[in-house]
C-alpha cells in the first residue's frame, strides 16, 4: 500500500505522521511525490506505524524475476 493511500484511509495529517516517525512534513511530501526515498531508519518507523501496510517495496516498486 502506498503511503499516500494509507494516510488518506487512516485520516492522518502529514504533520502528525511526520512527528510520529521522527521526520519533517517536508520530507513526507518528498516521499509522497517520489522526490526522495526514506532512510532505513525512517522506513522502519513507517513500517511500524502503519502496521506493516507500507513497505520498502511501496517506494522502490521491486518485482520478482
């Protein structure tokens, strides 16, 4: 699940989510726009806070061959 969809479905504001995972609202906007990828530490927080619904694959769109 993409982070943007999770935020919308969970009715969570970017600022609140940013504070919960220890980053900035600007960084969240960049993640959502694809301008920036979260660090491993931020990925871990995103995964934890979203209950595992948003994964690294949702940012990198990895596929199996």
